[in-house]
């Protein structure tokens, strides 16, 4: 755990998430790599709580909105990726402290939790997309903030209130400013085209590179209007959060595919920023996620070179212990699936590498994979959360996996599988896999997974 402060500017296009964009996500490869770097720094910083300001959270025109929920949930189902689900816990004490600090500053502030119309606890894509890269597993508590239509200066003051609240409670906080830049960069841009839109992105990036958040408050209002941006207020709030910390800002990437500008930047103390330049093997050029990269390397090394790889020293999630399943598909058909309900290896990295080789060579339903099949092999990795006791009423095959047990026999079925639409189907298949008869009494458990493609 290093560093004294951390802020992250994060874009939020759903298409950047592999489960949504598929091959199209590669267009935003620079942003993907930058977000992987940001995730590495977040893990090194080890915050108690993430405070995230999203432009797509419910907005009150004349006040800031703070979500005081004890837990959050959300997925990218509206973008075709229901498997990307997040469920972090909330930090209600910090949320309350932020509201108190903001009110003491004379800023109007509302509790999202106290207004049913504001749908408290529901994460929007402006939060889910950054968190899917930075903290998909909910290791850190969360407070989500909404921006407002108050002045830009008010957003700086609100960021300062967040910093004071964190200091009051002794919280180690990372501030994520979610937002995209101009939406009018190309003729086919979603908000229409303006030849001046790129000027906004240029000035924004230049200000960040000079660590000059104050300049963001004084951008030409006409240029801001032309840009049709959605991140400026979040970025200014981050500037308020950083005030007086001595943090420096490093812009990791800026790109403008599909007519929208995406900027990723890190603001931190020098010891944390130094980690950016350290070598890291995290994401393949294809844009695959780190667990899948590891599984693919393990399979290719075993089939091509007849050797078992030793994963590089893992960090973050891969250094933890979890059960994991590795599933292989070719042309949409299952080609192998092997996994462990509970961890059997010292790290998740070793768990994945071992199970990947087993899925390729030891699934009794299929012949061993050949090297000729590697080129068009699709791989997914499911990282299992801790199982919990359940009844039939607790199950949902879209959201929960199931474990069915009778004496020493145990059958598992992962969630969100094609063709498994009802609880009855899910339990019946799990029974069959374990050799448990339909009339036998069973014990049910359910579990969540984080799925990587």
C-alpha cells in the first residue's frame, strides 16, 4: 500500500468492455490498456473506499446528489452483457460525512437514498464501465455521486468537501471521475459534428498534462457547449479533491473513435505514478482480459511446447484465492470446461493456469484439444464467489450458479448459460452431472461469478 492520494479520470463507453464490444472493443485498445494500468495503481494504493462521480447518475439541477446506499448493484444488460454485474458495498458513513461537509460549505446537497424517484443503489453505466476495469470484484466500498447543473466552481468545492469528509473519518479514498470528452469529433458522431469540438479535447488534455485543474473552470463556455461533453464537471470535482495534496497528473491515453473523446488519466503522488513505468504483463494486444490472457498462454504453452507455465508474480485479483472455471468454445460450440468450486492453488493465477490445461486436455466429454484448434478458440474464465446456502426460491439461473449436493456427490452449474432458462432446468442439470436422482433429497447452494471473456 503506497501513495498518499489517488484520482482516476476514466472514460465510460460500454463498447470498451470486452463482453459488450467483442472484437469492436479493440478500437479502444489504448483506453483499455490505460484502464488496466489504472487498475494496477488502484490495487497498489489499496483504498478503503472508492468515491465515483458519474454523469449518468440521477441528477438534480440545483443540488448535488449523494447515494447513501448500504449496497449497490448493476449490470450491462441493456448493452447485451448481463454477465457484467457489479455489487459493491456502500460506505454510508462516508456518504453522510460528504453531505455534512458539502452543507457546511454552503453547497445544496440531496440524499439519493431518501428519494424513491432517484433509484438509489442502482449503478449506471457511467459507474459500471470504469468499475468493470478497476474493481469488478467489489473489493473496495463505494460512494456514488451525481454531478449537478450548478456552477463549475461549485463542483470544485464539492470535490474539496469529499476530501475533508475522508480526512475527518480517516478514510483512504480513491476518487474516480467518470466522463467522456467531446461527442462531436467526426461527421458520424452521436451528437452531430463540429469542427471546433477537437479544440475542447485539446485544451482539456493540455490542462491535465500541466496539472492545471483550475483552467478547466475557465474554458470558453461556448466551446464547452459545442463539445457536448459529459465529463468536465467530474474532472473539476476531482481537481477539488486533489487540492493541496501535491499530486501530479499523468495522461495515459486520449483517443476519439466513433466521434467521442476518451481520456484516461492518473493523479497521484510520485511514488505511485512511478509504478506506471514498471513492466507489467496484463492485457494481450487483442484486448483480452488478464485471466483469459493467462488461460490462453497456459493452453498454448502446454500444447505447443509440452510445458506447464509458471505464471508471473501475480498482483491484485490474481494473487487472491478463488475457485475458477475455464470454458472453451469453437464456432459457438463447447469444446471443454473444467473448474474448481473452491481454491486448490495458492493463487488464482495458478488456479486458472491449471484449470485451463485441464479444460483443453482432460474434459471426458471431448478429445484433447489440438494445436490446429488454437487459432479460433474462444476462452472464458469464471471466478467464483463464496457459495451460500439457498432454497429453490433463492435461485435465478441468469444471476446465480447452483451447487447441488447429496452425501459426497456434488454437481455445479454456472449461471447465465444459453438454454438454461429456469430454476428447474438448472437444478436438474446439476443433479445429472453429480449422478443424483430426481427423487433424492439435496442441499442447495448458490454463488455469483465474475466472467471474463
